[in-house]
C-alpha cells in the first residue's frame, strides 16, 4: 500500500508485542507449555482456504491478532497487571489501525 505511517504503526505494534511476550515467556517459560504434536488447531479449516482477496486475508488475520491480544491481556492479569494493561493498549491501537487499513486494502487490486 506504500503507506509509511501505517507501516510504521504496524511495525511499532509488532515490536511492542515482542517485548511484552518476551517478558512473560522468560518469567513463565511458556515455550515448554506448547504441545505441537497434539495441537488441536493445526488442521486447516475450509474457511482458511476460501479467502477471495486481500481484504479477506487481512480481516481474518487482524481478527486473530485482536483475539490473541485479548487472551494475552486476560492471561497476564494473573501474572502482571501492568503487562495486562499494556496488552489492552495494543489491542485498542490495533482497532484503530484496522479502521485505517481496511479502506486502503479494499482499494488494492487482487492479482
């Protein structure tokens, strides 16, 4: 989309997420909790295959990120209230970025 401001905002959001995730991961060893072989979500669903355009792909993925922020916000409440609040801020920042991005993405021609 060649939009410096949106690109910078998404990049900043991603970097902040990485910082917060590393804080939780290092303190609570979340990597060892992952059970890849038995993960019930690893199978691709029909809806994941039926994406029609860039807007569909963006919407599906931004929804995943919003849900992830919400889960991280809730889980971190029992670990660190400040980090929980930081995840909440990221979630609301994403809401704004989504609103700015959708019209631009819908304007893209799918190739």
